[in-house]
């Protein structure tokens, strides 16, 4: 019987690699089982840099920008390639799918700053147009980038209700409550900023140390009132998602939470609201509703040999939920005030100490998945 040829066999290696470069990392692993040809293409070192990557590690301040490898070994993608003007006076704000967002202060006027979007893997960066003058009104900015959807990125700078002078001097008499008045959104596609007034139905207060997730054109960010605030890159959709609660919750308000995107779904980690002695991992199966499912719990005693911890506040900080595996990374401050980067495997229950980060690191960790494409950041090198 005559057999029709497989259309995929007609594709050249270059075209097939280009297609595979657009699938998630977890799907890429499945693709390697399709055929011997696909397996060899994926395993080829010449193609590996073009294909999806997985979690490599974490950037953090200590007090300069440092990097901790998730495996505890391997090369460190530091930012030494930046020239002096960009290399000094840099604040690490956010990271998203291989890009970093930094605030770079100017030598001539230390109150003036630019936003830099940096790709550590390609050692290229771009300066976002229109410089800013530092003020606590603009202390919160986040990056939106999803290369599988678009090669363009967005910077979202939240405008906060603080009454201070333009010089941004520290002042104990500063008025205001810090809630979000609106957001300025920069699009690398248009090269323009736009302003949108807040569309959230309640006053939202953000903390620059709280993390965010960007997926399908929407930024999800933890707010101080135990909710997740969401806004799209056009400033048209504004949503509030309540933290999950157990039926037998004993606490009026849950602890501060940590959100991340794992296996394509939004996850939230916090201490459980029944005993407070466990780390709880929740998953939002459908981002269009607010039905959280409790995915996993584990005692803090098992993780760090303590009955309870101060979750999210210096002592125990979640750094990431692995994008492709059931694994949590966290930083624990031990008795000597050293910060230990650790991992917990939800499937095996194994806990590992990865690296001692020392005593000077800041409680803001930016997870990093390398991206070797130069399409999104074609700027300086």
C-alpha cells in the first residue's frame, strides 16, 4: 500500500529549528521523542542556543548586581559588558523571559535616570527613550516580554500617589498613601510612552520588592492588600484577583504572597492560612476566573527545620517556582544571618542547599531564563 509522505520530512533543518525555537521548553523535551532526526537537531550544540532554555539562576543585589546559578555550578552571566556609564549606579528592577529591566542613574546628575533593557545572553541592551527624574512617585516599574508572541517589549511604570518634590529627597514628612494613580506604558514597537489612569475598582498599593508575572499581554503583580492586580499593555483591562483562602482559615488576612508562571499556569506561594506552619503552593487553572486549587503543602520544619518562619520578610523569601518542573526555590536566612539559596522538589520531597549568598543581599531576586535571540534587543554592544 502506498504511503503518503510525512509533510514534516519536507522541512529543512533550518526551518524545523525555527519552528522548535517558538515552543515552550517543556514541549521541546517532548519533541525530542518524535523521531531520531528531531532528537539530533535538538541535541546539536549548534542549535541549542536558538532553542528554548530553562531556568539558569537568579540576579540579585549584594550590594552590586550578582548572579547565583540554579544548579550551583556553571558560568555566571554578569553585566561586566556594560560600559562605565551604564555599569555604575544601576538598580535591578525586573526580569522577564531573558531580559532585564534596570534603572541607570547618570553621572552628570545622579537624580536623572534612564531605563535600560538588557539581554545578558547576547550582551546587548537598549536605552528606553525619555529620561526620568528620580522620585518615589516612579519607584515601581516592571517589564513585559513574551518572545513566543512578539519580539517587542513593554515597560510599565506605575505612577504612585506620593507628594514629594521633584528631586525625590528622602523626607519623613512626605504625604500620600502610595496607591497607584495610573501607569505609563512604553512600547518598543512604537517607541512611544502612553499614560492610562488606574482602572482598578479599589486603591492598590504596590511594593517594589514584590514580584510580577507577564503572560498573554497582561502583567500580574502582587499588591500589599493580599490581592493580585492585573493590567494589560494597552491599559484597557484592569483586574483584581483575591488571594486563595482555605475553608477553615484561622487568619483574617493571609501572608504576603509570591507569584510565578510554572508549566503555563499562574502559581502563588505563601504560608498556609490554617496553621501558618506550612508552605502552600496554589495554582490558578484558568486565569479568566479566580478558582484557585491547592497544589502542594510542605512544612517549614521539613524545609528549614523550623516550626514557623516570617514568610516573605527577610527570613524566608521565595525566589522562583520552576517554569517547567514542580520545584520551588527560596532563600532562607539562618542563625548567622547568611542567606542560603535552596530548592525543594515537590515530587520527591528533596531539599537542597544550592549556594550561600552571604549577608548583604537584598530580598529581591530576579529569576533568569537565557534568551539568545537578538531580535528583541538590537541596541548597543
